[in-house]
C-alpha cells in the first residue's frame, strides 16, 4: 500500500508517493540506529525523525524505480542532424555507496545523432535516474554514457561529471575544496579534435 504527501503553494502542487511497508521498516531500523549511537528517540526533536529519514531515503533513491531507457524512448524522433548536442551544467545529487554520504555537482552530456534525437529534458532525466541510486562517481559517468549510446545509437557520446564528495569534506582527509572529475567517451568523441571541441564548449560561459 502507498501513501501520498501533497504540498501546495502559489498554484504549485507537488505529490510524493511512499511505500507504507518500506517506510515502516526503514523507520524501525533508523530508530534502532539512533538508539545505538546513544540518542533518546522519544524526545521531541527526534520523535518523528525515523519516519522523516525513511521517506527522505525513498525520495533520494527513487532512481531504482525508474527505467532510463524508457525515458529516452518516450521522446525519440527521426532527425537528419549530425552535429554535437550538448546539455551542460546538469545538477546532480547522489549518495556515495561507501559511506552513505552525499556527493553533488554538475554533469555535462553530449551526443552526435545518427538519425535519431531525443528530447533535451530526457538527457537530464537520465542523469537523475542514475544519480538517485547508491553510486560511485565513476560508475555513474559510465552508466549515463552507456544508456545514451545503447538506446539512441549515436555517432558518439561524451559525459563529464564534476562533483564534491562529503565523505572527503566531512570525514577522513577533510579536504573541503576538492573536486573530483570523471569522464567517459564513445565513438566520435574518442577523436582528439571532437573531444577538444566538447571540452571547450562546456568550459565556455554564455555572456
């Protein structure tokens, strides 16, 4: 059984759907975690925290319930365009699978069509679907690339992700200003000239 939470303001409505069984099971586990670290789960500030976290985790990891291939296929069109299509500065928020701490930053995605294009927003949606799972940045980069390459079958795909990791900034080595960059390329983007053009374009700021 699922429950819905509706937020409305200024004509905007947002509906979140949660699995009641999952919410209850996660809440019980988070309540135990809070007890084990020495907290009193009955005090006012923490009384509803286990349920809040249970719902937050379902929201932050909703990528498991979506199919990125179907997202791309829902807006595929024949088009005789064979130049670079770039969607840059796509905000990403993900959770590192090693410490369950967030990492966040921007993804830059490009492809060169080979008879088929997809809606621009679908590229960003694919990034979201893979980001909203337990991840490592390296795998996230490759998953986005592979999904676009396998579904659209373009002449090439390029993905660059720049992110900050709280597991580096809050614990361990504690380097607050470090940024991790990953990249992956297929097809035409493996040629130096094409790859250099992509890097130049994602580095250029519009005036």
